[in-house]
C-alpha cells in the first residue's frame, strides 16, 4: 500500500469539491451548491454535502498518515509492518472514523433554518441571481436568536467547530513532527554525493508536501472558521477558500515532479522528440 496525497479518497474529494462554494456571511459559515444534476430530493442533497465534509476530513487524516508512513520508511523501517496485512484495516478504520465524525456533525448540526435563510437570501439573489429554493446548503451559525430575540451563542455549532479545529490541529501537528524527525535523521547520515543529492531532492519534495497543504487547505479553512466570530464577510462570488482547495490536487503532484530531477526529466521528455533513456541507471542528480 502506498500512502500519498494523490490517493483515491483525496482525488474523489476534490472532484466533488468543484461544485461547492465555501464562504461566510455575518456570523454564518456555509457551504452551498445550486447543482443538482440528478434531481435528487432536497434532503438527499444535504446528505451529499455532509459526505463532502466527510471526504475533506478523510483527506486531512490521509495526509497525516502519509507522513507517518514516510517517517517509518526512512528511520523506523521495522514499523512498516504496521502498514501491511491486517493492520491496514486499522488505518482504513481511522480514516473512516474521523470522516464519519465530521460528516455526522454537519448533517445533524449544520442544518438549514429560517434565520440562516434570511441571512443568505439577499446574498444569493444579488451575487448569483438564485432563489433560496434553488440553493442547497449546510451552515454553521455561530449565533442564534433566543425567545427574546437576543443573539446568543449557538453552542452545538461552537462545539462542532472546536471538533473540526481539533482534527485539523492534530493532523498538522503529526505532519510537522514527522517532517522534523525525518529532517533530523537525514542530517545525521553521511552518504555519497549522488545519494546526498537524491536525499536533498526528496527532502525538498517532502517540504513542498507539507507547505502546499498548509497554504491551500489548512490555513484557508481555519480563516473561514474564524471570520464569523468577528462577523466578517467573505465574498461568496470569489471564494478564495474554494479556489485554493481546488488548486491543491494539481499543484501538489506537479511540485514533486518539478523537484525530483528524474521525474522532471521524464515529464519534459513527453514534450520532446528525444529518445527516452533509463533515468535510474544513468542518474545524475541536479540540485
């Protein structure tokens, strides 16, 4: 089994994502779509939006698991046994548990309600020319009106956001710890110049796969989670969060291709008439 950021679940997540827009309005964080190609019932669209959240959480966990696998493969190879055989069920279950947790929170807590409808109605009309009857959304309203029309904290939503932030924080903490440990080990191993050049490229590749998710996935979502606290608006027409997340599946593998010279040369050979040589047997790494 190969754990890498282009695995099936992450790819499926971003394919689905292109039909979604993530934004904020006042004290509401929402994800909406007006796409219903299969003309399924309104309630089933909420299920699909919850599955979208599930796949996002699975992507975060899979990126962390990928770094654990790389850490073991470089410095603790005896532990690779935990990525084989029956242990694979543990990793699949771990990804599934975090994903189901995220999805169920969205389905049961981030439901449509009249207060959110009133907030989103003018936005949908002015920005997209849509009626609320044409919009399918899930929304985390940080505040609600009590029986006296006073704004009070919506505690279920607050706990849901804390839950999501904890998953993101745990995932990225694992990434950073594994990255630092790998760097520590690589700095203390002496090899030939060719092998050292290979290691440097692999390290740069690993660094890119830490920085790119941070910039394109983690930070945008954290920002949109914070905006409703201060009642700050994020223009839904140009949702930077949706755009950045959509870029990730293209930029992440392309960065690796450009950093690893063997991959880079193989990629460039596809656009030339030069005969393809054995890149591995004639390895001359450029750094």
